[in-house]
């Protein structure tokens, strides 16, 4: 289960991302060890962002925003943003990739 700080970080990221690109950000989830509740002190925060379209500039901006929000909150661990287009994520699902399965099965949507 994510901590309050994890959730605050993800919510603030989502709000800022949707302000910048309201039609692009489709979904934000925390996944990985922080979602499962077995994170160590040095574990990163895996953040999945589902992006409408495949605009590389928007993707890079969202990845940078993940770090900006972490800095604003003085997050004591690193964010690990995974920004994917809907088509790329669907390909991962079709290929039965573990990453896609983990995002869906353990991810906590914010």
C-alpha cells in the first residue's frame, strides 16, 4: 500500500500534468514495491502515466514534471516515471509483458 507521501506525490503530479495537457494524460498509477507495500528506504517510486497519442515532446515534459514535483515535495526517494502511449501499452499487454501485467494488477490509480 502506498504511503501518504506516495499518494500526495502522485496526486500532485496528476493535477499538474492534467493542467498542462488535459487531453493527453489518461491515467496515473503508482505500481511496484511502493504499491505493494514492500518498499525499502532506497526503493524508487514507479509511476505509470498513460498518454493519449505518442508526442515525444509531451512525454519528455511529463517525465521532467515527475522530477520537478519530487523536488517540490522533497521526496526522499527517486521517482521512476513510465510514460506510455495507449498503443504502446496495448502492445505490451498483447505480448503479455510482465511490466504491463504489474501495472494493471498491483497499480494504485490516483
